[in-house]
C-alpha cells in the first residue's frame, strides 16, 4: 500500500454516491436556503461528482456512517439559525447564483 493513492469519500453502500448538484440541492433545502437555479450547475461531469471508493474501503474500512447520519451532523449546528436563514434565503440564493460560473455562461 506504500505510495498508493486512494479516493476517500462516502460510498455506494452507505448512500453517498451522488452527483454534486444533487448533494448541494438536498443540503441547501435542509439548511433552509432552498434549491439554486438549475443554471448554477454544469451539465458536464465534475471532479467531485463520482468517486470509486471500493478499493480504499476494502483496504481501510472507513465508511462507517450512512449519508443520512452525515447530513444530520452537518446541519445540526445550523438549526438555531434556520429561521434567519429561511428569512434571508432569497438573498442568499441570489448571491450564490450570481457567483456561479455557469450562470454567466448561460445568461
């Protein structure tokens, strides 16, 4: 294993294999921001879209939590701020959409 480069990420078995677009939309909805405009996402394959982690999991056995567990841990610290995030969500979405390199190419 010395010198071997492995992909470390979720995994198919734990429900982590998702495209970046789908992950972003789901997390933003749960946080209270809502989904971004479809134009914000590239139609091309993206480097975080899909990683084969079968080999790294077989060697390291690190995928011990489900996707749902990870999402719950991610959004837990944000729960006290959700009312404010929801209130500000149109402004947050607009600012994020303006920063997308894909929106400017399709506008």
